[in-house]
C-alpha cells in the first residue's frame, strides 16, 4: 500500500505558474507508475503526466510544453511544475500511484488539490 498527500494547488491568473507536490508514504523507486490526473467539473478524470517504470514519461497533449513532471526519490515526492496556465487547466488534480501487488496493478489516489485558473 501507499498513501499519497498532495499540496500546492490554489488560485492563479492565466499565464501564471504553480507547482504541485505529491509525497508518498513509501519509497517511490519501486512504484510501477506515478503521476497526476485531473478532473474538471462535469468531465471525466484524465491523465496529465506520469512516470512509468521510473523513466518513461507521458504527458497529455494539452499540457505538453507547459507542464513538467519531476521526482525526488530521496524525498519520495513527485512534482508537477505547471506554467502558462490556462482557464481550461482548472480542475481538481489527483496524485496517482500504480503499485504491483501479486502481479496485479493496484491504483492509489491522493485526496486531490484544487487548481483554479482565473482572472
């Protein structure tokens, strides 16, 4: 199992920046995949950016070039640096970890952090 605690959300103007943090309760170096998803009102949860197997990084097309995913294994923390934010980035952002248990992937989620982009 793993517990995930997010921080760093808030209100920002269009064009602004925010950094989200996700602290895990265990070493992240052995976690199969870890990253961020988001859910806007009335929409389904969608992938934003994830690491897979520690080194394969995937970004949603809508955030490529603006968001950067990084990690600090010593702190068991994953970060999402968000720049040039747009109103359509407004959503609850969730940290996700996919952990292999008995040869099956199990999903773990943080509580979510609100990001609002508005003038």
